[in-house]
C-alpha cells in the first residue's frame, strides 16, 4: 500500500490515540490479565471496532490496507489490542459480510462496531489444527435444520465470544472443500458448551478455549453461505487474516527496534554507551533491515490485493516472514536490555513471549511453507 497524506494522517492520529488512551489500558491488561472495563468503548468511539464493516452496519467501511495499518499501529502499544479488533473486523465478521444473508448481516454485524458483541472462528480441533481437511465435527440434517456434534480446541476469544463461526463436515463422502460447511452459532444455544479456558505463554488476556457441540440443533438459517462452501469462505478469510497477523508482528517489531535504539543510547557499560559497541550496532542494523524488508513485503502484497491479484500464497509469505522476523527482533531487544529485558512488566519481555505465539496461530510456520511450496509447484 502507498502511505499517502490520508493514510499518514490516519497513522499519526492512531499513534496519538494509542499513546494517550491505550497505553494505560495496556498496563491494566498486564496487571490484571484481562480486558479492562472501558477498553472496547474507547476503541468503538474511535470507530476502530468494525473498521471493515459497511457503513450500513455501523462500520467505517474501510479496506484491507487501512485495517492492516490500524493493526500495525495498535500492536506497537500491545499485541492483544489487534486481537480484540479482529473479533469485530476479522475472520468471522468478514465472512458474514461477504457470504451472509441480509438477515444474518442485520442480526450480527451492527453490534460489532459498538463493542457490544465479539466473535470467534472455530476451525481447529484436537485432530485438526493446521490440517483443516481433517475436521471431524459433523453436521447432520434433521429435516428442519441441522444437528452438530464434535469438539473444537484452542479457539481464541471463545470464553468471551457471543457468536461462533463453526466449520463442520456436512458431506463426509466428498473430498476437498465441498465436504465442509460454515454455521453461525450463538452463545447460549443448547448443545454449545465452552469448556476449559487456557492461558498461553503470552499475555494473560489472550485466552483460548475448548468448544464442544453436543447434538447442537440449529435452524436452516444458521448456514453461512452455501452448504459445502465452508472451506472456501474459511480460506478466503484466512488469507486476509494472515496479513493482519503480519501487520501485528510488523508493528511489534518496529516498537522493539525503537526501544532497543533508546536503550542502546541510554545504557552505559564500561564507561561507554551500548550504542558504541559493535555487537549492539550489528543487532540494531539486522533488526532495522528485517523490519524494512517485512514492511516492503507486506505493503506490496496489500497493493497486489487492491489490484485484484490472487494473494493467498503471498499472504502466507508475509505471515511466515513477519512472524519469524518479529521473534528475532524481540529476542535481540531482550538481549540489548540485558537483565532488565527478562523482568516481568517490561515491554520487551512481554513482546518476546507474545511474538512466539504468532509463529503457530493462524497456521504454523511449517504450514505456511507448505502453502507457499504448493503455490510455486502448482
């Protein structure tokens, strides 16, 4: 994407807003391990929630470029903030906007920009993590609708979500994408249960949970898109979702580089600033080079998408490179900060843990390499 005057002004405004209002929320999240009261309302006031939703549903009607820029800027403050934003403009909301019926859009989308609802994308299972084709959750027609049975695992936001997009097998005899269908399931639906809630090695506010479906009965109007279209809409959402993840990693890495430079200038050892040490200089140079390369890759992929070009393979490249890059930059930041870098409560320590998650979530690095290789060899 091109950072023209309009996007540059948007970026500057976002950064001022984050520094003024979001940094205190970030500190509260780290202290309490949960989303602080008032955070969603603050994001909603700035029209950051539901950013990509159409104006008729209360959204800002912005495109993928603006969404990725927002995710990048928010990640500089705290990586969990973009995760909250994604629940209102990411995988499930965009799938509903593109494939939902008028009734589904009217029922579910207007609450998202107001911060009154959150969504979850339930694809992963105990035997089907990155291997989406191995889904075992079944949906069986029962005359008036469907009965869902199965289990989902490691579902982000499941403990707080009001709406779930559940991927289930509707035609087990088929191979490929035609065997899976997407279903919209509201919290409180009989047969839907949110089980054990786990906290990762990263920020405590980022939770994942088990979701079980025990003869969960749904009407025919719960189908999102067409029967058998589930994997198509899921992969479509995931391609853009991976650009969102890449943006989060880029924003975090940029902040880590900023903190590393400040530390190198302010910290003195053996009578001289760290900035004068060649070992530190090379760490900074490597980090700056990797951040610049990641930004160029991500922005070019967004431009390609705006031109209407296929970006599924390129988005996997971005997710792979940016998540791996952010881990290296965060690691160097910890090293440059020394003992302070491993103390709980330090930004670099938090980022080091959080960035490790992104090499697994939304498709592991190994799966991204598989997607890239298949694209090259197709």
